[in-house]
């Protein structure tokens, strides 16, 4: 029974070639611990202590046995009929007996060790292949499924250190084989992620020197010195110092020492010719080795995911087309696709002496293009492009031209000259713009069809712990761009998938690595991006440029209607927008209505080109559009289409944020109107911090006569709601006093129906909080004022809310019968009028009334079930959490302590995400009720079941809640 165990990434066990089911996080952590033991027995007591991190439940011993059974079912399918031979019990513990070569980590260590030995013996080709094979075993961080357990972190760190050593060895071997340009390109990328690894600076400088770039090598060493000094406050190590001295002396020992002969790899010839003291042979004496095909493309250090169809399509195009250009915006994965196509041709013998990878990000003129061709193709004859073409005339190979956009014209000339003179040559280019060469075939690379698989590969822990639907939603929000997904996955150890989604309003700040300190990562790359954008911008006509500039005001994304309202572009909007999309200046996201986005780099380019007066006019138009958009939101978020409104605000929130930032000081009336209109979004989403921050200026503006009274009242009502939501009693009471003072002013000038609605809504909200605090008469009186306005203006929503407040006042007065009548009437009217939020609130307070009255065997549960249904249909997280907290109180009073603790655990999981605590919000009822549960439930029972509830996925929590309500 062959067993293959993978720990260099997501934990995976294959038995007879079939993936074994390993269970959830705890069984996987147990398997990881036994794998790390290397066949030694681990006492059960140690396993329990380590798995539960020193705080095991009473049932830990039995639970451990259950995990063992789970693993045995997956690893040893016949264990029920035969004595286990893999996961065995020995004495007081357990051990894992595997064949010597079953664990990929062991194979990696052994193969990397052989690679180091071959490198030391000056057999770089063998070393290169061994290191490449060893590194290909990795798909992610070692023991990713056990992340967070100390035993796994220690072993993962050990393996990661060995992996880094293998990367060093692989790069050193490639350099010794003469692949200097590939080594330089790879190290440039690596140093962007970790500029403090001195070994990489050393290898980079050595490769640059061997490639004939002594000045660049010395500059790299100077950069290394600056980085080490700035970041660590120390001097570089002796190895870097010695290399610097050797380069200055042009020490011959720096060059590969293998002799150049008929049987020698042409890499050595190229390296020798790069030596500053070497004399290049005449053109007619250049020898081209057409022996065994070799790899002249970089070996990727991460797995390639989700592009099989695209690779197949580009490969098929190259069978009939001699120039194929892969285009698309930055970060979409053009280079990785091109490399995969080239690697496939290497594997199937599609080229006699290639393919060859040429990276042009550092080339800025025709001579630099030719120099790159000469160096990478290992030609040693002078004479420019014509000589290069003559030397390649009889060769059958593929050239991969990468990063061509900033020098597209010169690349096009080179490609045309080579293709004309070399009939058996093909070129695969990557560029943000087409090259424009006759016969060019363009392949527009689309976003990933399945971005979730790439995310799971880069963050394997997420595959085991996170809901796949959440991962898919995150990747969709990132437009399934590979670079964005990889950057998001890199954050997954810090933020959950749901947290990542919530922070996408500021996606470019979150999905960004600091590139400073890396060679080629600063000015050169930035300049090339600017050049590509500028070329695209200049290619637009005046009308298209005007539209592009105006659209740059939108944050995140926008739709056609918004573009019409903000830009005022008239009948030219549709054709000009189509032109911008065709030139990749605007990206179509999709949806109905269609939404569009301008990448942040392009947007900043446009903003920098705007004149101050034009920018101000566009900003004003954008603010007015957001203001108009917000006006129906207040009612929309409380009605039957609240989910639709929530979704609309979700996608427009970047634009709303931008408008609020601009108007906070420049136009306080607009600011207060917008925050007052959308406050229910923050409330129902549980976005407490954002709501508090955005409503902070409201109380200070309460007495400003320049702000219409209706605008002030609505914003102050929102401030009361958010203060209540986060349990900030001091702010709530303070704001209630301000509202009470405004309402007490008899001359408010409430002339319109909408103004009277805002006044009544503020009055009801104040009355609701007064009734909740025990001021029953005051709360009831305010509800009756609202009822009068509802009757005179035929505003059914006001009557619904007023009945709820009257019920709450009766509940506080101890008159449960009257409270029940008012709540029932509120629900009836609310359902007729489509006031879903008040319906849910009335059901909740009525359920609390049932609990207080001892009616826990059905009435309270039925009302809470109705509330849960509403919250699920409206995506109202805070009300859902409140319902579950209240349901826990029902379970406790029925004597089901385990269920009560588990329900509180479900709520706690969401509290960690949002900061919202229902028991902190409702200090009158839920506060003391939840405290009673914590005080009276057995500590061990509470801890065990609370932890179970917190560990439930969203789907599992929904099922559990449904069972409790049935």
C-alpha cells in the first residue's frame, strides 16, 4: 500500500495514488505532530497538551482517540479488519510508521543535500537539476494546515530555512552554468520581497559581474550596504566585503572555471566572453552548440495555478503563428503564462536549442535591446541586430520577449528583423500594448476563471479553515487578477478571508509590497510604467482624454449612469468609453448594470494631469452625485429591498468615502446629509468603527444654523443608533440630550412631508431609548407625537415604529399584555408597508418580553425565528447576532446550558470580526442575562461548548441555529 505524504504546503496524504480524507483542523494538526516526530512515539498526554495548547477539555482523551480513528480511516482503509500498521499505538502514546521515502520533506532535504554536494564538487549542471527538482516539491508554507501550533511553526521554520538555502544553491548553480541573465532577473524579483538577505545580493553582484556588468555589480553591493545599514544598523558581512574587493581586482576566480572546449556547455563560453579581459572571437568563428537541448528560462519558485487553458491556447497559436503577443494589464500574469508555454516546449522537445527568455524591463533603447539579445543568446560577435539575425538564421527556437511595453517600438523593429531573416524562429512577447508588427497575433489574457484555487494554493491554510464561498467572493472582488490574489493570500495569516473582503475599499494600500531597496524595483520599473501609460494616453483623441480624466474621480468602480451624471460627457460617452476599454485604460468588471474600473496607477496618472480648476469641478460633480445617490438609501435600507440597497452601497462605498473625505471640511451640509442617509448601512453591517468615525462631526454641528434642521436631526438620530450599537452609553446619553434640546424648540420650520418624517423619526428614536432606560411616560408621549404625524401625513412606516416604541414602553412598565398588543400591531403594519427593520425589532423586543414573562417553550423561539429569517434575507449581521444572543438566553432558561454556551460562541466568532457585542449594546436585558449564563454555567461546560460554537463555519452555524429554532 504505497503512501505519499505532502507537508511542503497544504497537508495531503495519498494512499495508492488517491487522496485520503484527513478530517478537520485538529486531526490534521495531530497528523502533523506525529509526522514531525519522525516515527518516534509521542505520549498521549503530550499530544493532548500540545493540541489544546495547555488548556484541554475534560473530554480531550476521548476526543483524541476519535481523531486517531478519523486519520486511520483515511490512511489505512482496512484498519477495521486488520491491526493498524501505520498509525500505531505504542505504550502510552502514538507513532506514525512510514516508508523511508514517503514524506516529501525528507525527500526535499535529501535531494537539496545532494545538490549542495554537487555544487561543491563543481558539477553545476547536476546541482542545478537537483535543486530545481527539490524546490518543485514545494506548493506553499510547510505544515500550513497546522499554522498556529508551536510544534508545527518550529519545524516549518526549519524547513523554510533549508528551502532558502536550496534557492541560494539553485541560483549559484545556474550562475555557474552561465545563465547570468536568468539569475539576475530571478534575484531582482526575490530582493523585492526580502532585501535583507545578504546572500542574494552577493549572488546578484556575482552574476552581474559574470555577465560583463561590473559597474552594475558594484552598484548592487553599494545598495546592499545601504539596505543593511538603514534597516539593521550594521555593516555587511565579510563575504560581501570580500566579493567587492575581488570585483575591483577583477579576480579570475570569480568566473566559472570549467574549460571551454568542444564538449563544454555554451554557457561557459558565454561566461568566459563576459569577462572584461576576454577577447571576443570574430563573428564567423562563433560556435553554436546544438547538442542536448537545455533550459534557458527561469525556474519558477512557486506553483503555476489556473492557466492550463490559456497555456494550451497560446501554445496552439505558436504552431501556426510566428509572433504571438500576450497582452493585458499589469498583474494579470502575462509573464507566468509565457514561461509556462516555453517550459512546455522544453519538455516536449519543441525546440532544438531553446527556448530563450529575454527580460527587457531594464532596456530603454535599441542598443540595449541588441545587447540583451547578445548576452542571453550567448553570442560573442559584434555587428548589431544584422549580425544577431545572421547567427540565428538557421536556428529553430522560440524567443520569449518579456516586459516589452515601455520600449515597444524598438522591440517591434528587432522582432521584425529577426522574423524576416530567421524563417525557423518564433517569438512570444508579453506587453501591455501590441507591438504592431505585421503578422502579429495578439492574445488578450483575461482574469483567472478560478481565482479561488490560486488563493488556496498560496494560502493553503485557508483551504482547510475558510469557507470556499468566501474565498470565491474575495477573488471575484479582486477581479481574479493573479497578482492581487497572491498579495491577498500573503495577508491571510493576519486577516481572515472575510476581513480581507471588508478591507477591499482600500485595496491598493492593502495589496501592496514595499519594493524599496531592491535593484530594478525603483525608478526603472516606475519609469517604464509611466512610459506605457503615457503612450496609451497620447494615442487617445481629445474627447477620449477628457472623459478619461473625468472618470478618474471615481474610487473603486462606477456604472454608466454614474458616469453620465458626473462627467457630463453627453452623446460622446458611449463611444468614448468603448475606446477607453479597447485601449485597456478602463476595465469592464461586469454585472448588471455593467460596472467599470480604472486601475489605481492609471487613475493617479489622470489626476496628476488635471488642472486644479477642472479637478475641483469634477470633484464637485462627484459629490453631488453621491449626495443624490444617498437620499433614497435611508428608507431603502429599512424596507423590503434592503438587501439590494446594501449591495449597491457595498460597491459604491469607495465613492461614498471619497465624497465624505472631500466634504467633511469643504461642505459640511453635504457631509451630514450623506452620513445621515447611509447610517443604517453601518448599523446593519456592524461596521462600528467606521460608523463612529464618520459620525464624529455630527454632534458638534448640531447647533449650526447653516445646516438645515432636518439634516441635523437625521444625522443626530444616526449618531444615537451607532452609539447604542457599540454600547457607548456616555455618547448615547449626550446625543440624546442634544436631540431633546432641538426637538423642544417649537419653531423648527418643518414645512415638507419629508421634514416631518425626519422629525418624527428622531422623536421616536429618542423615545425608544428613553423607554428602554425606564422613562416610560416620556417614551410613550414621543410615540404618540409620531402617531399623530403618521396619521396626518399617511406615513405607515412611522406608525409601525411608533407601535414598537409604545410596546417597548409597556414592556418596561411591566404591562406585558399591552406590550404584546402593540408589538403584534407593529409587525402587522410593518409587513403591510414593507418596513422590515421595524418588523424584526418588534419581534426581538416581543421575544424579550416573552422571556421576562417565562414564556420560553415556544413563543419566544417563534419570534426569534422570524427575526433570523429577516436578517438572513437582508444580510443584517448585527440583528442576526442579537437574535442568536437572545436565543442563548432562551436555551439557558430551558436548562440547556451546553446549547446556550455554544450559541454565545457563535456570536463571539462574529464579534471578533466586527467588534459588535449584543450584550454590550443592550445593557438592560441582554447584558445581565448573558452575564448570568457565564456565571451559572459550569466553567468546563461553558469553555468546551463556547469553543465549539466559535469554531463553526457560517454554514455550520446556520444549521445549528436552525436546529435550535425548530
